């Protein structure tokens, strides 16, 4: 699904009038942040500014603007008992009749937001990798899905996911931006260990996750210790940065879709902690 700019361009091309509703200011506890937006036509809407009575009021006013021919308006709404919403904060909404310039402004904002998304490298296109790519695609991430086996990828790659077929995955890891996340779940334990070790030794990862059990973690720890005969490879804090098992909030359920959902939560928390 495309962004609001794509939706608006389609509506305008069909001759449908629309109003852009944007959260302009917030104070206190509010359901959405400044910049959150939605589009409203006489019979449809896309996006959200927070739901509930707040959003109902915005939609009602936007549709009245279309009838009245008003091009701009502003709503200042306290989120308390008066409108049946209990957040307790205050929201100012900007409403403006959308046109071609609005499409361009929305597209530019979407581009900036996409560029600011944290990068996640997902190594492995097996059954768990497929579930994760599907689960992660709608999230605010720049997802690079990496495997050497072209035939393991599905015919249709989820929107927004970059498919990378390579026999040099370590090169892509080395070239990743600072603050990236790494999820390692390849078909090879040896490759898993090499990738995990390289991700940890970068020292700038927001998240390093290795699929497997506590036993696999122990094996990786022994493997890592055996490599540390070189003083340059000794880092006592290295293993504390590793998440393994991944998705550990729920134990015993090994369905790929469940693991993917739990890991998605881990990732979002990790990126938020880094301020990504």
C-alpha cells in the first residue's frame, strides 16, 4: 500500500476533492504526534490523527469544509470529558483543502521519513525468514533481506523490502550504517556464527539477534571464546549485546509467525532505545 501522497494523487486524478488533516500541536498526553495526518473526502478517509471522538470531529469538519468551499481551518481540541476522550492532553489540528502542491509536500515528507528509518539486515530466507520479512514489511524499517539462495525467496517480495542475493553477506554487514539491527537465521550454523560475531564486533548495532536455543547460544559463546586467543578479539562485554534466543518473551511456541511477532517487538524497543 502506498503512502498518503499516492492516495491523494489518485483521488485528485479522479476528480475527488479532499482535505488534509494534520496534527499541528500537542500538549500533554495525546494519541498521536505532531505531523500525523489523514486525508478525508466526502465518503472516504486514509491515515489517522488518533481515532476516537478527536478523529470523528476532524472528519466531520473536513467534510463540512468540502460542502462550504472553505479552504483552510483549525481545530483546538482538549482531550477530556467534553469530547468523550480521556487522554487529558490538547491537540491542535490543521485542515486544508488538498491540491497538487499537497501531493508534492506529502511525498517529500514521506521520503524524509523513509530515509530516517533504521536499517535492519535480515540474513536468511528460510521459513522463519519469510515470516519475519512479512511481519516487518509494514514497520518503519529499511529492511534488507539477504541470502545466497535466490530460489529461497518467495516470488512476491513484501512491499518496501530490499531482496539481496549474494554469496558475500559479510560485505553487506560491513557496509551497513551505524545503528543498524541484525537478525541472523541462515541455513548454516557456521555462517550464523560468523555474521553474529561480525555484527557484535562493529560495536554500533542497535540489535543483534541470533535464532536458536540457549544451547546454540552456549555453542556460540564457546566458539567466540576460542577465537579470542588474539588479544584484539577479546571483549568481555561482547556477548552481553547478543539476543539469543530471540523472541524470548514467550517460550515454547516455535511457530514462525509467533516468533516474528515477538522479534518485531524486540526490534522496535531496541531501535527506540537508540533514538532511531
